[in-house]
């Protein structure tokens, strides 16, 4: 019986493999809060203070299941403007404005 307890203790003490970025494989990831932008119909909305795991190497952001559920609930509510914490102005640019047409050459 004593051998069984020692074996169980050794199994519990085994180290878990280090977490790595699912995108680039880097072990340099950390928990933080991020700001994310989403399109809802024809509106761009921003959600602040979103818990995420961020890779220091490739800057990919990962959300756990409970965070995704909350974001889905916000989307399902339609991001009502009256519940917004703040508003921001966002400049809009056209990619086509930077292209040189053949007639301009």
C-alpha cells in the first residue's frame, strides 16, 4: 500500500509540458487584458479589458472558452450603443487612393 502512495505522488509531481503559442510555437506567452475590435453589421465596435493569452513572439491573441462565451453574448445583445462605456472616432482610408492608376503615369 505504501508503494502505491509513493507512485501516486511521483505521478502528481511530474511537470506539465510548458505552454506554447498555438500559432508559432514560442514558449513566451503571457496572460493580459487586450482591446479587440469587431464588426457588427455595419458598425465597428471595440471591447476593452478582454482577458487573453498573448504571444510575445508573433503577438497572436488567444481567448479561453469563458471569454468567448461573454464575447458571443455581447454580440448577441447587438452591442447596444446606450451600454457603451465610451465612443471614439476612427479615420477611414481607402486602399485604392494609394494606388497609382495607369492613366496617372
